[in-house]
């Protein structure tokens, strides 16, 4: 008898998981309150970051922490009233970002990243989404020689240990690659391996259509109605009650709420981010995904326009938008590239779900049969969606996952 499965959350992680379960013979229903890819997966830098082996750590240097405390930067911003409720998460995040612990976390995290391109390639080809992909890497640029040299030394270490490829760029190289840039930078790094996505929402939508072509279904529903029903799970949807033997929670930043309702307590934090699309002035052209590393914003030439993305905002999930980082980033970005007017009616905002040890939660719920977790991907949700979907589907259907996923187990938190 064919088993049913429901996947809650139709971002890139949930859609990918639904695909891999459907491929393995499950009858899968994908459920969300919105159409696929319209929450966190909608707004991001559009990078499949094969080079991103080291998750983003919490600053350790006292001087840098004091500069962040001034709350006037592009790469980080915080809501003062929210800090008390986030102190426990931030303390654990800071502790895990110690050099020794962060190095161990990086080694555990690397197998997911190492397979990110291959697993996306599988789904991109199956979904006929090749037109959305560029395969020429991305560029990190530096204003000072000291920061450039520090980054190059780190890149060399990553290349040796994790096999990532890069080119060292001079100021002349950058000027040749981006002739419309108006600032002379000290140098940069071109990461060769990553792929970039011209429209992240369109990619998730293409994966959704592929899922449906396999016989899967998408319906709207509310995760709050999920509950145990006999030996399985039941949820209310726009089409009535649905029952399944297995339920996957791939709810991104809303996972903390859903898991708490079921008796779990994961150390999840929220990093909000913003983006805006711009036209270019005249005939100016941006050719590459460009990170202004010492200012903390990224410019990406996407189908909708040049997307400007910000760093992290530490705020509650439901707090009103405060796009001050976007305004700061826009002012700086206009000094290096001739951006014209804004193309979106208002800034987009999304929330990244982050664990205190910087690794996702992937695996079986410790205290419930047929309940599975896939969340906490922080800055790498787009990157890790397909590889997460594959390993979790393998686990659910009794296969041995093709990589060791024990480091990402929900059990590590004793939640």
C-alpha cells in the first residue's frame, strides 16, 4: 500500500523534500498558507554557495562587537526591545563561534555544501529551469589590502581542505570585469564553483511544477492545525482534512512556533533581511554578483533588475519592517555603481531561521513517530534545499542517506 506524506512549508527546502519523497513512491501533499516560494525563499542573494563551507559566525573581537553595538551598520542591525528575548540564543551563537568550535562545525557542515551544486543540477534539469541559472561564480571585493589578504589566506585554506576553487583578483581585474564601477577597489576573490539564480522565486516555482508533474499536490493550509491522528498525522486544508503516515516540518522561521506547539524547544533565532530592485542608469551594466565585503551588502543582476540585499537584522519575526540597512546600503552602493530608481513599490523583507550552532535541523522528531524536521538553514536555505530534501527523503523511506547527517540531528539539542 502506498504511504501518504505531507510536507508543511513550500519554500525551497519543503518543495525539494516533496520532490524527493514523491520520487520514492510516496503520495505527497505540499502545504503552505501561500503559494510556493513566497516567503524566505523569495528574497535572497540568489547564490548556490558551493564555497560557503563555513557558516556565518558571531563576531568574537571586542572592538568589532563595540562597533556593532552602535547599531549603524549595513551588515547587522538590531531592535533594542527584542534583545532581552534573544539573549539566550545570541549567547549560544557567540559561544559556538569560538575559533575552535567554529572549525569543528565547519567540518560537520561541509558535506551538505559540497553536494549543493550536484543536487540542484539534478532538479534544475528535471524542472527545465536552466534558463534561470548562471554558472560563472560570484565576486567579493575589498577596499583595503589588509582585508583582501586576510580573505585570500582563508580562501587558500578552504581550497586545500574543502576543494573550493577561486581566483585572486587585482584592482585591474575588477575594473575589466565591471567597467561601469566607479570606485577602484584593492582587489577581490572570484569564487568559481557557485551558481547564481536570476530569479529565486521562479526557480522554486519551477521545482513546484516538476513536483506536480510527478503526481504531487499543493494545497493551502495552516500548520497550526497539525495534530496526531492514530498512528499518523492530520491537518486541515482548503480541501478539507488530510491524513498521512508521515509529516515533514519545513517551516523555516516559523518552525520554532510549530515545534513548540508539539512540545519541543529548539534554540532558533531569526535574522531578518531586506532587498530592493533597481534599474541602472543609462547603458550601465552590472555583470557579476558583487559583495562589497567591508560594507556588507550585495548587488546582483537579476531578471527583475539589480537586486540590492542587506545583512542581518535581529528582530522578532512579526515586528514591522525597519529597512534602515537598505537605506544605508543604497547610499553606499550608489557611490560604486550608477543605480537609477527603485523598481519595487516597497522593500521586501524576509526572515532566516538560524540555530545557535549554525547547522540545520534535519531528521526524525525525537518523541513522535512519523514526524520529521527540516529547518534552520540560516543564510543557506536556497543553497541547501535540494540536498536537504534528498537526505531527509532517504531517511524517511528507510534508505541510508548518501552523506552522514548525524551532525544535523534534532537530538543534538535535547529539545
